């Protein structure tokens, strides 16, 4: 072509969580049964949506209004309802104008970075969630800027690392938190979040918090929302979704809760640009938006959340117990979300390590893929080819540590135990090879 039409950040658009599926599908076609532990879809792993929730959605489908466009910013009744839920927390106060709906948080993230000045950088956690890190890197054209989550401190953010990077890099316009965190399952207490708010106030930057898993939280202190700690000075927003807590991932329904937007004209103009961009699309999907007040207000909803949190806590405890004590491996028990990160200690992985791959076609297929692969990706490929378990390497989460992420979603208890016992067995075999 006479003009290069490729965006300078195109090579940063990597989503290993789904890309590993293409490899796994080819291995499956060669005769290996695959256990999918790569993506956080509770429905695909056997969770049943409660009947009362299905009844609500069915009732809405029968109403003509659920088939129509809704307001560009989101259904007004739903936005008023969500604003009132924020205000009940007693922290930052908002109105319905501070709520903005998107077709899932993937859509929101694309807009957040797509309409941000390229020179403005957002500092995010490492390990990072791929949708956020890839979008930030793609928008800037550079590698994603990260701060460390410390595995020796329950994967808490390294506050000194955050402040030093903000202080000495004036391109940083904001800090990103994921709470509860994906992929580590860490849950940040109020004190940690308040310290990060102080950094944002000190250096006049925004604070973004991904709260996708806010209600998938089985920590001792429970859910701490950004609105509870951000105060009345720092500008920022929380990213919310129904995909994991209903759960309804296929609804593609997410929204922003914007705080202190009037404090800074630049931030106010930026938020307006997100709404202007939504106007070009008319609106986000109507049906799931209409369901939110009805589901959140249902007398069974809190019991529903409590039941799921107890379930995931038990799974986290069981999985951690199975994997703890393996030489060369570190596992921190998750306190939220539904993932577990297995960390290989420095120097534990070597390029010569292998697992037996019985299927010769599979062995011939994966061997070239391992030649230039990161050490943890080599293990993931061996695991996939040998045992048929599909997990995601930690190095693909914008991280220089070796490990992998696995879900806690399998509903069949016998299979859940098999997954983790098989993981433990194969880790031992691999490290001993």
C-alpha cells in the first residue's frame, strides 16, 4: 500500500487468554481431550444462572421496551438506581450523569484509551490483566508502564514503586487498580487504597479502578469500592460489570462510575469525549441494562452473592492446599475473583525441562512453538500437550515473573480435584525432568 495504515500500537494487541485457545483447538483436533482453564466464564464451566434471575430477564424480553434503543449514556432509571447505590456507601457522591454504559468493559477500555491523548500514560499493575495492559500499550505505541504487585506481601501493590514511577515520569496521567485483582486474586484493604489516593492527589493524576469482581470477594474485610476512598479531590472512575457477578458474561454490559469530574476541566472534557463517542454508536444494549435494578433489588440477590463467595473461598482453599509445598513453586491463596496464580520461584524453570507427550502428532506440532517461547509458556504448552489442561502463562500478563493463571470455576467437585491434582503432579514432573 502507498500508505501504512497499521496503528503504531498494533503489535501490543495480544490477548493470550483467548489466543491460547487456537493452539488448544488444534491439539484437540489431534485427539487430546482439553480441559479449559484459560478464561473466566462461569457459565461455560457449569454454573447455573438462578431461576429467579432468568425469570426477570424473560419478563423483560416480553416487554417491547427491551427491544428498543435506550439513552446513549444508558437507561436513565438504571443510572439513577446505580448512582443511589454508590451514594449509599457514604463516600464520593454522584448523580445519574456520572454513570456511562458500554457494551461490556472491553468496549469501555477501548474507549478509555482510544480517546486519551497518546502522550498520557496510565500506570498499571504487573501482573496485568491483558485487556487493560494491551489497550494502554496500543494507545501509546509503547510497552505498558507497570508497578509491581508483591507476591511476598499477598500480591499487594508496591507503594514505593508506584510513587517513584509517578514522581520521575511526568507522562503518567493516572494509576490503574484492579480490585479484586485479576490474575492474582488479591483484594486490597482500605488502607492500601487510601495510600494510592494520596499519591494521585500529591501528583495531580487520575485514579482508575477496575471493579469487575467487586462482589466476587471472600476476603475478611469484604468489598472496598473506589467511591469509599477516593474522597472529594482526586478525579477518577470505577469500571463495573454484571458479567462475573450475575453471572452474565454474554450480556456484554459494563459501565463507568465517574467521581469528582467537576474538579478539573481537562478531566471533565475527557469524560465528555467518552460520551460523545458513545453517541456515534447510539447506545449500548438495552436488555441487560434494564435487568440491573430488578436483579440487584431482588430479595435473593445478597444470598446469591454470599453463596458464590463461600463456594469460591472453599475452592481457593482446596486448590491452594493441593499446590502448596511443591519445591520451586509459590502459591498465594486468592481472596477474590475466581483465579489462582501459580508462581515459579526464580531459577526453577529451565529450557531443557519437558513432560511426556504421548501423541506424536501433538508433539511434532508443539515442538516448534517452544523454541522461542518464554520459560513459563514452555511449561504451559507442555501441560496442554501432555495433560490437556489449558492455562495461561504469567509472562503474558505483562509480567517478568514465571508462572501461570488457572481458574477456580469448575463446578464438578471431582473434576476440580482432578484438575489441581493433575497440575501438582505435572509441575513436579516438569521441575524434576
